[in-house]
C-alpha cells in the first residue's frame, strides 16, 4: 500500500517534540485574521499532528489521506478524513467551502509543475474569497541529494522562487514567508552550524555502517520553507 514505509516507521522522540513546537509556529501566521469557526482542509494528514492542533483551536476540520490505515486511524479518533489521492479532489468538498487549505510536506510529491498547477487551481476553487493556502516543504537547494533519497515519491523540485512562481500563476498572493530548521525559525547561526555538523557526522555514520537509522538525524536540521498565500 502507498506510504506503508512511513506508516511502519515509528515517530521518534525528536520527531514528537518537533511536531509539538513546529505545528503551532506554522499554523499561527495562516490563522491570523481568519474568522472563528473556520473550515480547514488538510491534504495529507499523516499521523494527524495538524489535525490535533486545529482541533484545539476549534476549527471545522476535513482531511484527505491516501493511506487507508492512516485515514482509518484519524477517523477512529473522531476526525473527518477522506481516503483519497489528489488530483482530482473529492467532489463532496464543494466549491468556495474552506477558509484554509494546508499542505505540509505534500507539495513535493506531485509529479511535475503541470500537476502542481492543476492542484493549486483546484485549491483556489475550494477556498472562500480571502481564503488561504499554507505550504510547508523541503528546500531542494539545501537538501540536495537527500531531497530524493529520503522519499521515493519526492518528484517536484521546490525552492523558494519556484513555489512563489507557481502560486502566483495560480492566482494567489503571498502574504507570509519563513524558513525552519527543525522547529527553529529563521536564520540562526547555531542551527545553521548544527545542520552542517549533523549532515556530515550522521552522513559519515550512514556511509560507514549502511544503517538507515542515521538518515533521520542527518536531515533533522535541513531547511524547510513556509509559504502562506491568499486567494485574491
């Protein structure tokens, strides 16, 4: 089944701490100024980190997840999650129905820029006037070969400029940009140096031992980019 390798990979302690700190930092710039009782659609719910946070702020949440086991788990927890791949989007979502759409580490999985533009255009139609799109993704210029080695379904190369161009061509206006190394926001010399150290040290252990347990520490502080854009 698609993404079983992710399903069967337990989230380590660092990953759990990262999610607890990172998700609110990503969500707040997108939620700021949106109405209460907002409707949110998340594409690719994973283990449900965003779903849990959005529940805590009383959002009306809908998710889409391609992996049936992950989908069923979230539904059993009381979330509304549709088991489906995109594109196309499930017809039951309707048009101009959502205040916010979230794609966290999903955009890089689309096949090429044509499919990415198709997805963005469909998201544009799903959003209410003034609705927002949150994109969070790895920066290819920082990840380099790890961008593809870490996940066989990473297909679309994403950088800050390429994402800006894509969302603007789909009719969105960028209202917020940021970068994160783990849960550390912006450029900080310490985390930049730590990223270089971990990449070299864990990368060396990975080469010597061949054990994939060193891959996650290797990429733990690689740069991920946040883009929040608004329907014009």
